[in-house]
């Protein structure tokens, strides 16, 4: 069964450093998303992406964040200058289209900012 | 404002019993609702969904009920098994201008006692 994959599973970085989290969505999906989950809290929407453009972003997704689909398979989330409060699980998701709405999530990348 | 909430943070049931997990939402414009299961260290896993033109939907051992009058959603798990132990999140999204943004509730931890 096709699934969303994410790398790395765990990323440790120093405050102020840039990180890139990588995702490979399900191959025939056209809509991509990033969510984050701070330990013990609910999953929070960051951004949705379609046709090489951001469709919607949350207030969390400030200028320090960016997304990119550099090729036909990868979808990345970049945090330019990490802060302590960026420590969280970051989940990538994909769906065939918005109207279908069923989003399939990857296993997540645990980001630890020291 | 937008919010999706769960009534109980933890639910403990005996193996073989039925489980009912509840969720309240506040946005009357929400028209699509999903239940996700999250096991420790993993991403949310789709369980079942329901659209606002329905009030009940059944899957394998799971049933979702939607009461739009009181903005309430529930997940029923029949014959609960140890493998059902996880955190369960309800999520909702809007159809109009939909960009796929899912709004998650806080989560209910289901503990299944053998």
C-alpha cells in the first residue's frame, strides 16, 4: 500500500541553524501539507500546497518557514533560523485532491532544537 | 473562533467492550469530519470520515455519528481490542474555498485493559 515517507526520523539542531525536512508524498497525489505537533498537544496545520503554490498557511508559518517541491517526488519544509519553540514532530501529508479531503500522513520527523 | 474539542482526555475500557469517543466542534460551516488514530511515535492514521450531509457512517468495527444540531461527533469502536490503544483525534475542514486545512481536536487517549 502506498504511503507517505519522511526523512530524517529525528533531527537535532542548534538554535539559529537552518533545517530541511523532507517528504515523499504518495505518487499520484497532487495536494501536500505540513503539520506539526508539539509534545503532548494536538496536531496543528502549517501549510497546504498545490500546483507549486501555497494554498493556505497558518499564523505559525511565518517568514522563517518555506516549502518547496524541488522535483517530481519530494516536498520539503525549510526552517531558516530555528528557535527552541520549533521543537516538535513535523508531519507531512498528501491527498489526491482537496475535495476528497482524506489526507494520508507520514510517520513524522522529530525536530529537537537545542 | 475555530475549535474542535474532545470531551475526555482519557478513556479506559475493557477488552471486548465497545468504546465511544466524543468530539465537539464550533464551526457550523464545517462540512467534513475525520477520525484519526495515532499510535505512539507514529503519524495520524485515517480511520473513518463523514460529510455533513450524513449523520452516520459505518466501517469495519467503527461507526461515526454526526449531530449537526449540537455540533457533536462521536466514534464508536465495537469489541475494542488491545491494538486499538492509541490517541484518537477528530478533525474537521470546510468545504467552501477549501484548501485542505484540517483542524484537529485535542485528542482522547484510549486505553484497553486486557
